[in-house]
């Protein structure tokens, strides 16, 4: 089985678990407010910033170099969106790294130190997710906040990638050429599952902010039964 297919099939359950998180379900029902979304962007910026710095540091690694695509980097786009929401909606940033965000960052840094090749899993889950499901979220964000064009949704835009589907094919092919042993492939899959959990934890943490900002009663109304 190819590495890309192994990761796709092996993380399917984790993917579904994340989609069922109440925070995401509320988002897709138009229940997100600008302040909570700014906090979300802030957390993601902090995660991507660390991850992308580590990729730059390991750009010549024999494994990581094969999936080193700077055109995927999101930190700058996230900063643009944060500034947009602050300007347009008067939102604030927390100005400090939340606990679940710090847990995520600590994990990435530990992986980079102990087994750098496992950063491939970070890249796979994050970037292919941004190019796939992230595009659906982009539409929801644009509709929720009545946004037009790129301002406010830069995170989901990849100006250097003209064809998302074609690029995902290039990325998966690159993954399938990674010089990994069978044991390393198993470790890579386990790391990918961990990434889904870390990302899910960010949404769970943001749920409390959303309840505060829109009200617990309204939040509950947004969550479908079952």
C-alpha cells in the first residue's frame, strides 16, 4: 500500500471524529462569531509558525525535502486574516498561546527533535486538509461574515497553486517516494492520528469561547441531535 493511501485510510476514523466536534458542527450551521474565529486564526497561526520554521530548518533532510513545498505555508496568510478581522470587526487577539495550542506546539517541537521525518505527518494532515475540506470551510466563513474576495479568507487561498487537485496528486506521489522502512511507515500513521487529535483539541478548547461569545443557549441550538 502506498504511503498516501495508508495515511488516508488509516486516519479516516480520526477524520470523522474531528468532523463531529460540536464547535465544527456549529460553524457549518453559521454559528461562528468574529471574535471566536479570530481566536481560532490566532491558534492556527501559532501552530503553523512553529511547524513551518521547523520545515525550513530541515529543508535538506533526505525525507522531509521530498515534501518541502513552501507554497503551502500558511503563517503569513493567517496573520493577514487576523489583521483583517481586527480591522473590520474590531476583534481582539488573546496575545498569549492557549494551553491546547501550546500542547500542539510542544508536540511538534519534540517530534522535530526526536524523529524529524514524522513532520511529514504534520504536513500531510494540515496542508492536504487545507486544500480539501478547508475549501468547504472557506465558503462557510465567507457566507457567515459576508466576505467577498480574498480579504478574510487568505488562509484558504493558495495563489501559487493553480490546480488544487493536480497539486494534491503531486504531493501524494512525493509521499509515495519517501525512503521509509515498514516500521517508520507505521510510526508515520500513528503520528498522523496524533495530529488529528491535536487539531481536534484546538476546536474543543475554542468551544468554550464560542459559548461565551454567542451564548450557551444559542450554541446548543446549533448542535444537531445525534
